[in-house]
């Protein structure tokens, strides 16, 4: 089969590889479409250590069941599906309480050395398969994965209704967050990014205020609104500057939710956290139940404005480089395999 194989930093090529075979309890899926995640681009650059070559990336995808292994009963050839990309054990203390995202034995498709869905076929365990409802098309369906991330973060956030929210980063996650917090009744919603075209999309998708933190002071913008900081702030970049932006934007006793996961070590002002009694927590992917819940949410939001383009597998090495160089204003790019 054809697959996009990651061979090392900035070296990704379409190669002919052996088609995987479904073992007991596994399902073979013919991939229809797979989104390129920001984490895949970081992996491509070889800086995070979370993609171990040679391997195939891809965890945001939809497809059709092509074959089933032994001991698979309620899934049939031809089913349109999407996949919860975390392989979880089901028996650890976290799985037992439903926190499959925190399973201590988890592996993630298309991460580390686990082959993912930027290929014609991928094998996944049966308990991670979710049938794709008829009202979700396969390209739109690739957005269920990032939507899951956002769904969990908003669900875990405190009192958003009629409260002020700041979102740092207007990439795919930030723009999905914007729409979910608006649906949850947040007001006003401020979105920050250093890319003007992303801010334009945020404005179009309902942001009350958009601003570039390198050009405009957030504190000034907040004081114009007569607020001493926002109630809740989400960090959707994963960098020191945006984490600090979030911590500085919340009001005393405000909540910061960290979603971005890129830079490992950062410096923060601890006195700012202690003397203002700030609340900070991380939000990591989503549980399988939350993933199922996104099926009912996706048609209430605009995903088309976030998908910049749909490309072929052959075009994808060039687009990876384009995404890495940030040379164009691409947001989500989806690889179409059929
Ligand atoms: Zn992702
Ligand atoms: Zn587990």
C-alpha cells in the first residue's frame, strides 16, 4: 500500500509499504481522509521526540472498514467509521473511571512508533471504532478529533456562561474553542494570535475582540472593556509566551486551562500565581465518551472555515514543509486518500 512515511527530521516521503493485517480483536480500515495535526508538523521537524522514525503519522481520520480480525462481531466490512486514536487498556484505575485519555498503558495512533492513518490502510483495536453518522461527511469527520480536545477542555472549565474568556492561539484548536465557548454563552470572547489571517477567521467565527499580542497590549484591551482580567483563559499554542499571556490575562482567582503541548520547559512568574490565587490546569485529549459526544456537536459549528485545503497523499510532503515554514496561511489541511 502507499503510505506517507516519516524517515527523520524534514524527511517524509510517499513509499510503498506492506499492508497491515488485523490481528485478534483488530479491524483493518481503508482510510478516506486524514487531517494533519500541529503535533504532526512538530514531529516532522524532529524537535519533540514524539515521532520515532521510520513511522506513519496520522490520528485525525475517517475511513471504511475493509476487514476484521477474529473476535470482532458488531463491526462489518463497509461501515463508515472514525477512530478514537488512543489505544487504552480498559483495566487500569483511570480507564475504570472512564478516563481513557489518561490510561497508564495507552499508546496513540500515529505517535511515537505506532503507525497511523496517513496511509491507504491502518489497523486499530475494535474498542476504538465509532461509526460515523450519515450526517457527517468524511472530510468534516476528520475534525472530530481536534473537536474532542476542545470539547473536554470546555467541559472541564468553570462558569463560562456570561463570563469573559480569552483564547491564546487561533489555530484549529483555538478556532474550535472559540465556537464552543460562544455556544456555551461566554461573553465577551477575546482571541489572540500573531497571524492576521487567523484573527480574521476568528472575527468571522464570532470573536468579540481579536488582537495581536505583539502589537497591542492585552491589559489595555481588557481595561477598555472595563474588566480586570478575564474569568477563564485557554492556552492553545504550547509556548512560554502564550502561557504567560494567559496567566497575565486572567483576573484574580481566574482559571487558566492549558491545552497546547509543545515546549517542554517554560518559565512562569510564581508570585503572580500565588498572590493572585490563580487556578491552572491541563487538559489532555478526551475520553472515548467525550469523542462520541462530539458527533452531536460538529454540525452546530463551522469546520469549513478551518479546513484550508484538501490534498492528495502525493502532495503531502510538500505541504508538510509549507506548514513547517508557516510560509502560507494554512490552517487545517486534510489528506484525501480515496
Ligand atoms: Zn492532533
Ligand atoms: Zn487503562
